[in-house]
């Protein structure tokens, strides 16, 4: 939708999304501004008001930017993480198709009507009938009770986005073939809710794998182990011992070589100072 306008509440940046990475907000705004303002057919499929047909790769392409002459864009996993978070917080819902996703903006009809106020009666018959009371100021705002529900067992059982990326990175770094378990999934969700990112967890895995103890005892490094708070903090901030040892080994030969060279120079100087009396 290239024409018209959409509404964005002033409290948008004080809601839960405000504490997420910037591309979460950019992707959400992209979805809202490209959703249909009225029902429309797309390749034989009815896309209703408040919905759009897209894909992760399409979002990556549409949100590209330039650094000088170099074209930059988000990677697929960036979009996947943002969309997973939006689904978890009941901000959007998605339906898979053979060619992409149908994304539904929750409460689109409530907040995009022309004369909306917070006192607007609950008479909407849109694609998602959620009352304004559950969204105090904007589509993205949740009350504290709903925000806490993200952490319940039901979400842990059904949400796999971040965990799938975590297990994939873990197996790629360690060369293992873990599929994960409930405990490591629960711990991962807890660490993410505490503010850790997948990139930080990946760094901790790399540092842990390079540690001398774990080189000698590789079985201790598991998804459950690295997602414990104390272990994650330890290896996130650690410099691998093997790296230190390698640096020391590299510096020692250089020291010996420099001493040999210096000794040779001094020997040549001493030879030059020798005076032989043949008289």
C-alpha cells in the first residue's frame, strides 16, 4: 500500500517494544504501513483489512539501506527473531502459505479507524476482536499481566524461534548434534528475558569451547550448561585460556630469536674492535 496514512500512538516508544532492538520497531512499522486498509485479492487469495502477504526475504529486501555505494540489509534471522517476538506478544499473527506468510496486525481495526479514541465503543468486527482494555494505548502496548504471560509454560512449549537459532549455533560451534530439551529451552527464554542476546550467548559458547578445561572435558559443554546464568556470565566475559597460551607461545620464540640476533650483532662488533699486532 503506497498511498494513504496510518496511525501510531505517541506512547509507542514507551511500550514493551521500546526495550527491543531497533529493527524490531522498524519491522513492525513496516508491517503496519503495508497492511491492507481494505480487503483485497492477492494471487487468488483474499488478504483482508489489517493483513499483508509477505516473506522474511521480502522484508529484508524492502528494508535495505546503503553505506556509501554498498547495499546493506537485514539477514533472514533478524526478521525471524523480530516476527517471533511480535507473535509472542500477541501483536501479530501469521499464517504460512506455499509462497510466504499472511501477516495479521492484531487490533488493526481498533487503532486505524479515522475517529479512534481510547473511549471508542467496542463495536468493531475486524480480523482480530480484542478489546481496547487489553491494549491501553497502542497496538504494541500490553498490560503487565499479559506481558508476564509471555513467560508461562504454554509459551515455552510452543515458541521455538530463538531456541532453534540457539541450538543451530551451538551445534555449529561445538560440532555436536543436540536437539535441545525443555530445561535448556526454559533457561534460554529466562536469559533472553533478562536481556541477553543470541549473539552474546554465541560468544559465550565460543569462549567456553576454547577453554582448556572444556577442551579436555568436552562432554560438559551442553545447551543446559551454557544457559545457566553463572556459566553464561563467566564465559561471556572470559578470554579463552587457549588463546592466552597461544599468544604466549608465539611471543616466546620471538624473544629467543631477538636475543640470538642481538648476540650476533655484539659478536661482530667485538670482532671489529680486535687489533692484531704482527710486528
